[in-house]
C-alpha cells in the first residue's frame, strides 16, 4: 500500500479534481453525486482500532485509480486545447511552439512566409 500514498491524500486529490470539473459549470462540487459517493465510501471504510478492514484497502486502490483517470483526462484536455485544431501554422510559429528559433537569412530578412 506504500505506493498508493495515504487515503487522506488520495481523498484530497479526488476533491481537487472534482472542483476542477465543476468550475466550468459554476455549480458547487459538494452537490454532485460523485462527491456524495466518495465521501460516503470513505466514511464507511474507515479503519477503527477494533477491526482491520480489507474493503478500505480495496476502496483506496479504486480511489487512487479514479484519481489517476481524472487527472489524466484533465491534462489531456489541456494539451488538446493547446496543440490541436489551431489550423495551419507557419514554420516560424511551429518552431517557437517547440522552443526553437529558425535561422536568419543573410540580410536579416528571416523566414519568408
């Protein structure tokens, strides 16, 4: 379980991702069914001093997997918006996008468009 981190850290990450998802709609993320489901299961699977709960370990693994999915989808959408569907780009713009600079022609004209 060491590779998953603490359940509290996973919960905080899930809530952060839910906030990111609900920023676009303008609604409060605490009103969503996903928030209620996650909080209900975290409360239900708390380990007390009297028992060892395997369901908590299983739920923690599922929560960490769901967190990875939410994070990956958000980052994919950000990359998609940044690099896709901008139409035809000039060679100068493409080179600046990847962090390069086109060589200057002798005479200082630069790249001909």
